[in-house]
């Protein structure tokens, strides 16, 4: 008798099949994030969306947080790969000003809502229900990616030391996490902010992040 079950319910046996299954889970998580915040996505909902049982999903990711950790690092890696084309030209002759670089960084991040959503959920949501080993594995990989981002930034703002570049990248992550939710408020808050008296409470993410990073770079370059 033929097996008419969807292929996604059959156990992946090769490394290639396992990677395909992992990507299917990550794709489902991406789709859900376009519909609701991280806090509202349960492992059960994720399993339903991908067409697997919770037990099968756990074969690939031990918790829902692990799914989003993987998605965050993959999104971050993709951004770092694409970012050079979005930054002003590097080099000593005719190099762009630091403010041009920080503004380009901010605009680039603004075009990547998935990455910003995950960064904004990292400290408050995703790091609350994980094992020490999972946290270590994620942070080691995450730290390597942030180091690569710091190296890239330093090639475009050559006056920064390696330590300063790492600090700027850390500030970029923290400021993104803080500003993104305020720039994307609930419908009720967005409606209230249409009142002219509340105009100064609206947050333009790219503009505010770019200015914040410019101030940070100015401070770093003027430190003794």
C-alpha cells in the first residue's frame, strides 16, 4: 500500500534531508513573525505551521527559542554579507564621513524587519527559557558574527580602533533593540500619535538610529 503521508512527516535521514527540514522550520518561523510578535509564537503553533509534531520539531531545535536563535544568526550573517554594497566606499582617499556610514547602517537595518524584530526580542524574550549550553552555543556564534560586523565597520571608519568598532556594534544592537518597538507601536498607540501634540513621540527608526550611532562614533573618536 502506498504511503500517502506528506513527505514532511517522514523522518529525515541524511545530513541534506536534515538541513532541508531545518530550513522548513526556519521558513515557518519567518512566516509567523510576519504575522505576530515573537512572544505570541508557541512551539505548538510553529509545529502546526510547518506540518510536524512538536516531538519532531524538537529533534532539530530543543525549544522555540532555539529556532529563533538560529534564525537570528542566519539573518545577521546574511545582512553582513549584503551590507558592503550598501555602505559608502571604504578607503583613505575620498572616504565617506562617519555619519554617512552610520546613516547607511541605520537605513540598511530598517530594511530588515525580521532581523530587527529578533534583536528587539533577544534580551527580553528569547534568552529567558534556554539552557546554559544553548546560550553558550548561540552567543559564541553570535559573537563571531558581531566581530565580523565590527571588522567591516572599521574598514569604512578607519579611525576606529578594534575595541571601538566592537563597542559601536554592541551599541547598534542595543539601540536597535530599544528603538524598533517604539518605531512600530500598537495600532492604538499609532492612532493616538496622530494627535499633533504627540508628534514628537513618533520614532523614525532609521533617522533616530542613524543619529544615535553618529553621536556614539563622535564620542568614540574623541576619547583619549
